[in-house]
C-alpha cells in the first residue's frame, strides 16, 4: 500500500502536533487508546514470525497485555497534552500554571484583598463605652462560605443614646391658627417654651381652654376704642405629648383665625356679675315722716356701671358703690383665693351709642363674702377685688361716658398660667435640597454635643446613606442644658434617597446609627517565629504559617496593595519593599511573594541588594493578619458577633455591606492583563497602558481609556466599571490610579477617572427549530450565546457577557440574529423586541419586562460610561412551529 499512491490509509500514528494560532486548547497527543491498540495490532500483523497468532480477543493473555499497554499509553499521552497546554499562557487552565508563566514576565497575580466594613455599636446604660482599636468581630456574609474576621481600625466612644435612634424633619409652623382648625400646639407656659415646662403642664381630655386676643392698648392709654376679636372656649378632646410638644385636639373647630402668638388659659368655672338677673323694674315703697308706708314707686333698674379707673360707680342699681376694681359675683364661692387669675368679658357702651367687646385678664387681690342688693334682688355674693380696673387710666369727661352692662359680664376662673398656642407643625414632605439644617435631633445639650463631627448611618429596608454631622460644639449651647429640645443638624450632603416625609415625628421610618467605627478584615495571628537568621545565607526565605495573608488596597504602593504584615529581626522592624532592585547592602528590607496556592513567603536580601539577615536563634518574627475576600451583605438573619464584651456593651450590627474584599486574581484576568503589563514595562505611556493598569486593580471588571476634552482641556478619560456590590470602592481605585499616573506616568496632562455603570436591556426572540433537536438544548445554547448577567460560565464568551464587552459598545438587532442563527437546531430567528431600561436600574431582579407591545429598536445605544447587560428575566424566547411564518415576514 505504501508504494501505491492510489491507495490511502487514514491511520496516522504517532500523530504529529499541528495547531493553528489562536486556539483555546492545543492538540498534543500522539494518539488515544484505539490508536495505541491499532498500532500494536498492525505490528503483530506485519511480523512473519507471528503469522500463526490470529486470535485478537481480550481473553488471550497477549492481547490483554497489549490493551493494558494501550491504556497506559493513553494516560501518558493525556498528561503530555495537558502539561503542554499548561506551558502556554493562552491555554493554561490551572491558576498555578498561569501564575508561574506570567511571573516569568515580571507580572504577579494580585493576592486576595481584605474587606472593609463599618460597624454600628449599641450600648446600654447611661455612660459611654470605649471600644478599643483592634476590637475583634466576626461576621457571616452572604457571599462567603465561612465567617469573616474583622477588627476595628480606631478607638470609638460609644454613647448609649446614639446606638439606635431617630432624627426628625425640621418643624415648620404656619403664621396663623386658621379657621376650622381642630388641633394646635401648646408652645409655651407662662413664657417658658422648654420641654420641661411643657411636660410639667397638666391638661386632660374634657378640660376647657379659653383663647384670648391681646389686651388692646386703649385700656391703658387714651385712644380710639375699637372692637376686639371675640374669645373662644374650646373643649379638649385629646392631648398628645410628643418629643417635647403638647398637641391638643379639640371638639369642634375654631370659629375664627388667630394670629401668632395665640394667648390662652385653662379655665374651670364661670360666673356672672351680681344683679345680672335682677328684675328690670325696681319697686320702692313710699313712707311718710312717721315711717308708715303710704304707697310705692316703680323705676327702671340701672344695669350699667362705670369701669374706668378713679370712677366709683353710684349710677347702677347696686346697693353699694362699685369701685373700678370690684366685681360682685352672682353666687357665694368659698374656695376662691387671692392671687388667682380671672378672665373678665364685658360689652362696653360709649356715649350710649357705640358698643365694643372687651376681654381682659386680671388678678384677684382680695375676696370676701357679703350680702348685696341690686334693684329688687338681694342675696349673698362674693366680692372680688382685682389688681387693676378694666380701663386702667382716668378718662377725661370730654372723652365721653364709658359703661358696662352687668348683664354682659362673664367671669372665668383661670386654673393655669398663660399659655401660648401655635398651629400644628406642617413640615416639608419632599426631597432635601442640601444638607444644611436638614434634620433635627431631640435630646439634651450634652447628648447633642456628641453628634458634633460624627458619622451617622441612616437606614431603612434597602435604602441607606452615610452622613457626617457638620455641627460644632458651639452649635449645641443652651441656657438650660439639662432640658431636652430639638437641635437642627447640618450634614456634608443631602440625606438622599430619603425625603422629609421619612422623618415624621410620630412614625419615623428611618433608623439612625451614631456609634460608627471602621473595621478591616483579618484575624490577628499570634506572633510567629519564622526561623533563625543566618548571615552566611543569601536570599533567606521563610513561609508564613497561615494563609492567606491579608492585603489591603493602597494607593501609595505598586502594585496598589499592601500586606498587613510586620517583620521584626532582633526586635527591630524591617521595611517591606516591592523589589530589591535599587537598594543597597545595608538596607534592612524584605519582599513578600505568593505562590499559586496563595501561601505567602518572606524573602531577605543577598548582602548586595538588601541586607542579609543577622545570625541569631529564632530572631525573625512576623506579626500579621490572615483572611481576605470578604465583601457583600451580611447573611440574612445573621448579626456580627464580638468575642469581647466590655461593660455597657450591648450589641453591634453591620452598617451597609462589606466592601473592598476581593478573591485572589483569577487566571482569566491575569491572562488578559499580563501581556499589557509586559508591554508597558510598568510605565503608563499609551492609552492601552492605562487600561491594563486599571484592570490589574482588584475589583475592576472593565476599563476604557480615551483622549477627550474635559472642561475644554485635552485629557485622558478613564472609565472604570467595578464588580457588582463594589461601587463604594471607587474612591480607593481612583486614588490608586492617580498615584500611578503621578509616579509612573508622564503626568503632563489631566487624568479624569469616571465610574461606569451597567445598563440593562430587554430582548424578545422568535425562532423556529429543527425538529431533530431538543427545544431545551437549543434554548440553553441561546442562553450561552447571549451571555446572560450573573452566569459566570458565559461572561467571557456570550454577546452580553460581563467580560466579553467593552464599555460604550452598542449592540444591534441584526448582530443578535446573526449570532443566534448559528446555534445548532435554529432554522431561523428574529428579534421581535429590543430596548433599554432606565439608567437608574441597578437590581434587574426587581424590574419586570415592559408591557407588550414592547419597543423594537434596530440598535441598542451605549454611552461611554455604560456596559450593556442582559438578565435572564428580561429575555423572552418564543419557538414557532411553522418556519415560513417568520422567515417570510
């Protein structure tokens, strides 16, 4: 056969390696099990001395031995191909292989980064609790299989009243107490408006309040006599005490409008002027000189009396002259006392023509019971002596006569100090314009002073915001420091996304945590003796006992992360550097490196670039923290726990999510970033260098750099997309990139770093399938081709895969159809709906598909700071039975 070119043999063994460029895997096996068996069988057939050996079944010991050898050859060939793939960066599957390959170029895989959290401490009692720096905490996170260890980064003074409390919207009072109002606030008691005075004031349902207008000036000095607003008596229906307020609800409603300040008194009994019910006619007997009654006379009863100062009234039908400060009551009352107040309501007559109403408050300076007569009425009475007459000045005769009808007198017993009323607060309900005087804290001055410069965490369900109180200690000075009141607070920014209505005094929906302290991941391990220094050895290397070593992002280092590690040699602290290059023989330095299993090693110098270790017994000691990768929310139902419980400590919680933590850099990311780092040689020169540098920062998913104008000035615009849940880490990433630009870039132009966001789309697809293929298999392949959000296996290959797209890259309906048309089993397909959700959508699970019929755009635009994504719930797939129905549409 070998001599005849017309006869071909497809059998090729041993197979030679032949691979085109760009493959994800290379073929390197010389053959598989059937090939080994076939090759050995052919050798048996070709051997003349074995011509008699014709049996080929495995029950022959020779054939069984041959097949066993083929199995061994298959295994060896498999591992030969596997190791060959692990020798190339593009095809290596093991992280250890990728780490060793990129290390040859000087690139090091980023280690795991420790997470950072904000803890909210709650204390009990009345005294503050000191939480020391390094306070240990353990938390079970939703995205972490084992609990994460944290420790506080600074000391905290935890106040019991700031552990968990509420803030309130600022009170806003209308200028008038309007007609029809059914409630109002008691704003002051006898001129005191503090909460202690208001709390001491007793007011119960069923009691009465008398609303009075201010006493007119014409009762004190001569002037035009004008009518005054009519007082109103209201009955208390309900009293609510809330945060220093006394809110009064009344039966009925106010009959007129009242300008502030509104004066009122609590009243009890009411009386009339003696003689108000006297007969209108007075009948008098006529006597002769001997005293014998000879007849009678009748006259009108005189009900009017003078009320101005210095005018004792003898013109009325009273049996005694009525002084300006005396009022006889229509009944004898034994429990009235000196010093009490009364409200006197009268109707004054000016020159028998003009009538005006007057209500004044006077103090009783004396009272006595006596019998008195008024016309034909004679009875017991209580005569009140007031501190001032109703009209306080002596009127001139030219001013005309001013009298009051005793039948119009109403005297109310006052049982309270003067009250100041105001309308019920009508605060804003809309959003906040800024953080100035945004919210109010209710408490004593010393309690409010603890808020000065303090961080606050405002939380409600899934909404939360961290604010800093901008107030100073001087803002919380008070004449009565031990009395609680409302204190207006200003913040570094507006409390969005919350609005004023969320901070209602009666039912606040936002909880505030005021004892906040930052904590970082990592368990403090016991001091580890790494070994003995030996002056004779170069490059002494020691392994840390426990992995992984905790690293944190550090903008001032290169790479931008630093370990939580200190190395002490002979009780002296040595300095960590990134590389020995450029250092001298006397520099007490060391480097830290990780292997493919994330074990950390500490290496010292050779005496030329870095000092050698001095000889000594157990003189190399490490102080370090272990643990990394913590990020995301706390596990539902779980709370952080502390192994220490100082006196007064109650509990703690996680304010927000843990951010900053990242797993060690994976092979795929290193495969992408390492070649770029090799080309840049650690410098930032080209646009691609900026993208490569950014991708090397833990937590960065995508980066895009371009020349553009920023405020009219040419600049490099660098857009950075962080992994979901890491948006709060943008500032740390920005600082790292600014440091890289300053230290390893030209630093001759502006670098503008912008945060990028995901933009979610919806897609409806109609397709016809080949009946030879299962529908479930076809649609699973469609999912893979599209690269749905959150499906890690498809994020690097699917159209919408998180790692497959570039920032600002649009997508087309025709491109989607072309991609899906190549799915095995799809006869034809058509995009029937295509569109974008709003830019504010961050949780696709909470967003349903738009109602049909949906938008069907030809192209999905994408802003430079956006990256398109497609969630499974926003993909609608319909299979039709008749291909021509869509094919010809």
